[in-house]
C-alpha cells in the first residue's frame, strides 16, 4: 500500500536477526518494489505483480 510517505517496506520472516544479506519488499497497487536492506540509499527496482508471483513460485521450488 502507498501513502504520502511512500511505500511500506518489510523483510521476510526468514530474514536473520542480524538483518544482513536481506532484501525488503513493498507492495503497491502498481508493482512490487525490492531493495537491499543493507543500503537503503541504493535505487530499488519494481516488478509487476504477475512477475513477482512467478519469481516467488520459482524460488519456493529451487
């Protein structure tokens, strides 16, 4: 969801407690945004909902 402050980012429940080597994801009406949690100043990328669903399905099986 998006508001005036921007997308709401979250980490996977599988992320380690140290928070290293993680990605963060923000879901909006238009896309799923992905960024590196170690350096929030780096640009993020966005992928469509269908593309994200295909990636998650692939990752779950490999």
